[in-house]
């Protein structure tokens, strides 16, 4: 399962059972950490997720700024409620890429707002799955 964590929403994506592709499945409207984590855990349990991939907001220059530090704290707290493995993946440009794809598909601005976060989560997960496949081929 993957998370694209934003200040207003958290996009959720899951992998198919074979780990071949990612599917955008939902969006959580942010309220407070306790409620956000409860919803994340609900998704994880409903899909049987044993691993979680969280987008890491590294700046375009590759530096870790304030957003990355906030995400470090978020992931540390998430480890307290999710018993599986948590992976971090560079999320640079995933939301922009998801938005560009939706615009190309002529999706309205209102509809884009409701799906862009879960699509970004799917891109984060696809990046992780591709890396895992490459590493498996190198062995």
C-alpha cells in the first residue's frame, strides 16, 4: 500500500497481489493525526497490507527541507500504529505527473482535485514496485 501525504489529503494506492501494478483506491481528507492514522490502518487492514510505501518530499535539488522533516515525524508516528514494514520513496514530481495525465485525459478541474492524490500514490507505488523488480533481476 502507498501513501501520498499532503497537508489536506492523503492519497492511497495498493498493489495487485503479484506486485506487478498499482491501483489508486482512495483519498483521506486530513483532520488530525489520530483520525488520519485510524483511516490509514483501516485501509491497510482491509487490503491486507503488510508493507507501506510513503512518498518522501525531497526538494527538486535533492535536499531534505521542512516538508521532508515533517514527513520524518509522520512516518515515525505511523510506525507506532502500523506493524508492517514502511518504505520511503522519492515522490518528486508525482503530483505534477498525475495532474498532467489527468489534464491530457480531459478530466475536469473539479474531478482532478478528487483523484490526483490517489493517482500520485499509485505513481509512488509503481516507482517502488519497479525498483523492487530491478533489484530482483540483479540478484
